[in-house]
């Protein structure tokens, strides 16, 4: 018996990722690993329906060709229902497209702006949150290397 993985749709489910700008991704997958406030969890075919808030972090998915893909997503929701996994996130990027040097420059510029300007407290808080998010992204990319 020949097992043709491309004809065996029983092991695949749909993954869709939306950002405010557009549909970032739509494909068939074998599994998805999701960052959540209590730790990462994996979604497989026939997963129980859930709706969960997710943290910024790495999403890993395995596609129909058994290739592993890594994305960095920024906060949002993931809904699993009827073998469809839908992410609605603030942003999503392929890990291979993230340039650490650019992110490090952004952190430096933001830290400099925080120390040399007279900003409102709420602005400082928001800038520090963004700096922390960029640092998370840098750490995620560094872990791959």
C-alpha cells in the first residue's frame, strides 16, 4: 500500500492568520504550536474547540509537505473550531525575515528618546512595552541560531 501524504487530507486542517492589514497566511497544516500566557500548546487535527488569548511569541506550524515554519506574532486571539485554526493578531512576521540589527537599532533609538525627551508617563509606558516586545522578538530569532 502506497501512502501518498498529499492525498490523505484526514491529517490536515486549515490555518488562517489575520492581521489588521490583511490575511497574512492561509494553508493546510499538520500541527500548530501557539504561545499563550500559561505556556505554549500544540493544536492537532480534531482539536477541541477553544478560544484563547495569546501572547507575543513564536508560532510554529508544520505544513502539508512536513516543512516546519516559524512566525513571530504579536498578541491576539486564536480560535479552534471544526478543524479550522484562526489567529487574529496585531502583527505577524516570518522569522527568517526579521533582522536583528534593525531591531537593536530601534531599541537603542527608543531608549535614547526616553532619556532625552520630556514625555508624558503614558507615552513612556507605551514605549517601554514596545521596547519589551522588540526584545522578545530579538530573543526569539537568536534562539533559532
